[in-house]
C-alpha cells in the first residue's frame, strides 16, 4: 500500500484522484508511436483542461497524438486553448502542481508565457500557488513507516501512489534513524522549485513578465508569502526586485503588507529599496504600520539604521502627507507606535490637513496611544487646517474617554475652530449627549455662538437632537438662550418647526420658547411649518397657542396661504379645521384659493372650496383663480373651478378672460377644458386691445392653438336629429365668432378702465402697460370696428397667414365661404370681370385696328396716312365707339380705385393696385381725341409706346382676375413664386451677363461694322443674353474672313458655354422646379387661401352698411333638399356625409393608441383610488399606534412630513 502526505495543504483538489502532485522527476515521454492508447470512449468525457488539472498524461497524449501528424496548426491551437475562464491547460497543470503534465505540454508546444486570466502567465501561477506537498516532514514519514508496519494510515495521510518519495525513502524505511529520514527528504526538490527553474532556466521564460495589473511573479510570491518561490525567483538572473505594478507597488510593498518577515528580509538582502513609493506615495513602512506588522516594522527600521537613512524613512510621507507614525496611530497599533517613537518619529508631524497623530488618536478614541503621544510631548492644543484641536475631534466622534483624558491634561474646553465651533457646539450638533453633559459639567460656555450665530441649543434643535437638547435645557443658563436667533433671525423654534421636529418643538415650548417669534421675512414658526408641510408640528404649535393661526408674514401671507402655495393638503385641512380664515388676502389680494389655483394643487383647492372659499375673488389686477389656472395650464383646476360656479366671462385689467390667457400662454389642455364648458359661447365673446390691434380669443386660438380652434368650430356646427340622408336633415352653422366685426360684446366681463398688465404669478406688484386695455364705450367700439375691418385682421385671413389648412377645410369655414360667394360674391365678381373683359376687348380692338390702318412713316415723315375707312363697321366699332367705351370704363375704374384709396388708405398700396392704375391711365391717354389728332401727321413713336404699354398691362391685369379662380389661380401662384425666386437670383445673373458681354464687346468690336451685335456695350449685353438661349451666330463670330479672332476669345466662349448655358440655365430650371414642387405640395392650402382672398376682396368692395346686413350670425342649411338645376346653383359645397366625416372623423392609429392610453390612465386612476383607500386605512392604524405610544409614555421620533403620502 502506498501513501502521500496532505497535512494542512492549501487548495486540495480531489476530482478523479486524490493526488495533486506528480513525480518531480517523471520518466521521459515516449514517442507518440509507442504510446499505448486506451479506448477513446474511456476519456471522451474528459477535456484537455481537466486532464491537465488532474495530472492525466495518458489522456493528454491520446488527445493530441492524432492531431500532431495531421493538422499542426490545429494541434498548436488545441494545446494553447483557453477555456471560459481564459485559462490554458498549462495554467491548470501549474496551478495544481502537475509537473509531469507541465513538461509534457511544453514539449508538445505549449507557450510558456501565454497570458491567462487577468493576464497571468504560468510562471505567475507557479509563484502564487505554493506546493504544499513539496517536501514531507520527517514526522510524517515516520508515521508512514509506522503505519506501514502496523497496517494503518494515520490522520492527514491519503492512500495513493508515493512514487514522489519512494526513492528517498527506500533507504530510510530500512533504518530506524529519524536523522537519516530527514537527510533523505532534504534531497527531494519542491514542485515550486522545479517549475520556476523549469520555466526560467530550461524554457528561458521571462522572470519579470507582467500580468494585466503590472504584477510580476515576484509580486505574486510576496503577496502569497511563498518563501520557497521567493528564494527561487531571487536566484534567477535578471530578476527585477523593485519592479512596479500598475499601482506603483514593488514586491517589498506586498511582503510588508502580508507581514512575512522572512520574505521582507530576503528582498532587502536582494537589494530591494525599502523607501520606494507607490503612486499614492506609500512606502513599505507605511504598509507595515497600517496592517500592524511589528516584526516587519522592526526589520525595516533595522535595515534603514544599517544604511543610515532611518530618519528619512520615519519622515517619508504618502500623498496625504502621512508618516509611518500617522499610519500606526490610525491603525491603533500601540506597539508599532511605541517602536516609531523610540526610533525618533516626530510626535508633532502634520499630514496634509495639518492633523497631528494626536488628532488621529482622538478621532478613534485610542486613549492609550494618546497617553503615549502626550508622554512624548504631543501638543494638546494642536490645530489642523480647520483650526480644530484633538478635543474638537474627540467631541465630534463621541469619544467620551478621550474627552475626559484631554480635559484632564488641560485642554481648552472653549477653544474655537475656524467656524467658531467649540467642542460643545460640535457635540450638540452631532447629538453626543454624554459629551455635552461632560463638557457642561466641566464648565463649558453655553453662550458661545458659531460663525452663523447659532448656539448649542440652536444646533441641537436644527439637527433634531432631542435628548441632547433636553440635557442642555437642564442647565441653568439655557433659559436665557432659548430664543437666541441666528444671523437670519431664526430662533431654535423656527428651525425645528421648519424641519418638522415635533419632539424638539414640544421640548422648546415646554421651556417657554417664544411661539410668535419672527425671522427677517416676518415668518413665525407656524409659517415655516405650514410652508414645509409639517403637519404634526403645525398641530403642536396651534395647540400651544391657537391665536397664531392667522398671523401674517411680510407679504401678508397667512400659514394657510403658504400651505396652499406648496400644496400641502393635510396642513391646509388642519389649519381650516382649527379656524384659519379661508378668504384671507395677502399683499396682492390673493386668497389661498388663488395660490392653489396658480400652482395647480387640485386637492387643496377642493378643500378650500369645501370650506366656502369664494370662487371668484379678484386681486389688484382683477385676476381670478380661474385666470391663474388657465394661464398656468392647469386643466383639472379649470374644470374644478368652472364646476364650482366660477364666472367664465370675467376679464382682468388688460381685458383678457381665462381663454385669452390660456391661448396667450399656449396652454392647450386648459383652453380645451374651457371651450368644452357649457359657457363656451360667453367666453368667446371678448374683444381686447393687444399690441396696437384688436383681437379675440378665437383669433388667438387660430394662431397658437389650432386644435382648440377646431374644437370651437365643431361646437359651432349643430346637426338636426334626422338621418343624414333625410331631406329634412339640417345643419346649423354659427358664424358669430368668424364674423364678429360688427358685433357688440361690451356687456361681457367685469373690466375696469385702468390700464395695467396681467398679474404676475410671483405676486409682485404689477406695472402699467398701455398695450392691453378693454374695449369700452362707443368710441372704443368704433375704433375696434375700424381695426377689425382690416383684411388681415379677419379670422379667415389669419388662417391663411398661419397656414391652418385643417381649419380652412373645416365645414364651418367652407360653408361660410360658400355663403359669401353665393350671396354677393359671385354677382359682384362676375360683374367686375364682365366690365373688365368689355374694357379689354375694346382696348385690344382699338390697338389692333389703329396699328394695322394707321399712318405709315419713313425716315421720320408720313408717307401714307393709312388705310382707315371711317365709314366702315370696324372703324366705327373699334375707333369711334371703342374710344368712348374705353374712356368711360377706364374713368369708372379710376373712380372705384379712388374710393378704395380713401377707404383703405393704409392697406391700399400694393403692386396689384398700381398695375390697375397704369392700365387705366395709359388707356385714357392712348385713346384721347386731342392726342389722336396731334399724331395724325406725326411719325413719333410715343403713341405706339403708350399703346404697347397699355395693352401689355391690360392683359397682365387680366391675370389678376384669373388668379382668383382656384383651378387656374394655382398656376399663377407657381409663376409668381418662380418670379420671386428669379428676382432674388437676378443680381448674380446680371454680374455673369455683364462680365461676358463686356469681354465679347472688347474682343469682337469693329468700328467699321458697328451694326453688329457687339458694336455697343448695351447691344453687347443684349446679344449675350440672347446667346444664353442658343442663338450664338458661331460662324459669323469665329469663321468670318474679315474678322481676326484672338485666341483668348475661344477660351472665354467655351467658359461662357459651360457657365451660362449649362450651369446657370440648369440652376434656374432647378430653382423653378423646386418652387413648383413646393406650390404643388401645398396646393390645397393655396386654393383655400385664394378662395378666402377672393371672398374678402369682394366683401371689401361693398359699403359698410350693406356688409353689416349681408354678413349672418348663423345659417341653416338643408343639404338634401335641392334637385335638378337648383342643385347645381344652390347646392352646398360639400355633402352632408362629408360634413359628418369632418366633424366625426375616423380615428387614426395614433388616435386609437391615444384612446388606449386614456383607458390605461383610467385603470391607473382606479388603482390610485384603491391605494388611496389603503392609505387612509394605514393612517387610521397609525393613529391607533400613536395612541398606544402615548398611553405607554414611549417616545418615537420620526420624519414629520406629510409628503410620504402616495398622492
């Protein structure tokens, strides 16, 4: 039977065999051809990594034998394959001391420096994992011998193969001498020794190889206190004993941390620098002192003493400025502290924050160390960077024995730090009751204040230190200080009430604290408690003195105002139950309801209204809670106030009602809530001045909230109860808010004549502003009508200007435009068009006849008076009659234009009206008799010029009439869009044109042939422009026998072809196409805009009185009653079915998703209500527990917040 020793070995691994170490000197590996392979199925479940870990060389050979000859690349890859832990078979073999496997894998091609987990190489593993069974002890060998004789195996010995020790023991077993056994076993080399030597000496591995953290094998061995590996590594050539890892630590740092004296000594003997610093400035002595290794400390000091740099080692500092003494004190190792002091460490050494070792001892309460330091003349009153003494630190960290010791040694009990804190103030702030009691007994000054004028009482109250506070208040000097305030005039009761420390408040009140004391903002403790929602504190204060409930601060806010502003529901309810005035006014005349409405605190407002708060109180600017809620966008608050009877028509000093304010601030939800109210008609009836023009709520909605405006339009259309296809089916359209020019709504609202801006949310005083005022009185109405009559002020034009396509396509707008067109629009328009066509027809006939039959001139003289026959029908029609018709129609149009000029002075001047003036004036001049007679015998070109301009402008003016038709007008819009783009580009075009024209003029000018295209600069420009369309006259320019063409002319001509005919022309075409595409994309909007423009132009042509009579407030339409010709002439613009679809459109996917979201919100609201019920039950249980606690006279202090509620 054979055995191996396990003893106290570390990391025993027993998987397929209890043996973890193979023979140190394995037999040479046989060639692959001679390996006797077992059955493959026997090893199919064992991976190469498992085999390496368990020392199964036969499995490894079997797995790799076939690949060695077939696929060398795959063979090498398999040998060095990493598993999921990034570890190779060689790592496992080294980790578990399988020397034979290690050598086999290296022989088969395993890379000896291959990085594994964290970049560690096999050599790192050899240095890290000690070989626990490297050399059995003599006692264990004797036990094996005895066990072999008796047939038993002692504890700690495992039955297995003992080949590793068989040879050395062959002699020892036959001998009874223990000395011979020891001698035999000493000849057995350890696995560590053999592997490190194998990797470094035989495999030529890098002894200083580093892992991912910069650690070498020497670091690993030092960290694991592997003495054997350290000795072997230090024997290797080229070993770097001071190699630094990623943190700057050397192996000596690691050894000092672990406290291995033998390793530290070995490293020092190998030349390691004992004062080397890592990146934190730590030396090995710092680590030794920090981890409490006195033997290591002694060794390092002795070595430094021998080298003559002991004092320097004692003075070495890390990044925090700490010496070895600081580290020893902080660790609490009194023996190391004593060693350092004996070696001459400075007891008054300061670290970075100027703290001395005594400060550190005081912080940790190491009284024995403090005594030792004081015995070595440590300064009791030493100050750190904050001017704190050790007594400050001991008081701050509740070290009662340290405080007693320091006081005994004469420490100043009332010493001040940089913030004027004494130890008493520090202890009171931290709530160290025993320290406070001790200091007071020793005579600490209770009247002292810190830099913020806070006393010990104040600090204890501020930090909720109720036990400490009670101890302080027992002092005879405390009564006089209980109302001492800080720099902001807050008393201890203020700060305790603000933070909701009910127990502290109760203690202060029991000791006669002033309950109505005021700070610099005139706030009482009750104000602060209510503002911060401290319900228990509020009740405690009111219970102590009920008369304080309506006290006001500097802005005249009561506690109820402040609680309402912050939305503290329970505080508001408690204050109301205790008698707070629900209609109290602050400096801006806001009530608590105003405060809640402005902030959107719905539940607070509900409670206030339940306690009979006025629903429509007005402040200095006539602003109501409804105005504030609408302005801030609190839709639910708006709904609540309206349901409680709030007057929706009230206006503020600026003349704006709640809907105006919601629209001005783009509050969609609030505006929607208002227009869905039963009083929606009344709220829309409001006209006000704003920025020098008159506006209404609907106009604002169109501009800022079109979706809300659409909701208003929907409510302005009423359907009858008949079926949509029934002939009696009716649609009632209310046009009152679209046609509001002549409507008088001055009775609505409650405005004043003063002018001021809208009330500010911050409740500050408001300044006057002339931009807002309410329209009142007859003068105001007349001025408003004048403003609203402007074309651009009409709601329809506002829709066009702001591109509200959805609104322009609404049935309400469609039917209004149809009504205007059918009632007066088409008659006026077609009449004007007929008159103009008549004028154009005679002007055209006159011009054509006169041109064909007029006088013929040659060389400036009349050679033929023409072929005009005054008796012919054409002459009579076009000349005699036509002249009169043209003069009459032109004069009539001029009178019409003069009327418009007077009536619409500011809006009259436009290029369209100027074009019409040119047409009519030139036509009159052209056909005037005296002008005609003066030209009978003249060959002047003036008449032709005037005639040409007149006929050109006349036909262009016809385009203006055609532009009004949506189907044809869209092309006119395209043309004008392209024209505008070309106008912007024209300057660039002219620059290119002039550049090439002048170049060609210079190159091709010939004084003998001045009639050619380039004879003059002006002609050269025109010729160049013509060349852009392809008329080059190439042969005349470059192939003329009489013309000597310079060589540069060819270059400039080619550049001209590229730039002007290719690039520039294509650029113009591209811009035109882009403009046309843009017009087509908004074709529907453009058509609707033209319809509106046509309707407004026709309407403006009517006198005011007639307009007032023709514009309706509502219209009733029966879309199914017309048939035949009447249907063509009177039929509605869209069918009843289309109206229904427009009013109730099919929901899109997004709208369906929105509905589902609403359903989920309702479900969540239901859960919310159930949770609310659970919360109420929890509150009841809480009340019962509070009663039990009071009955038992127990003290339970918790947070005094009501904000822990779920909702």
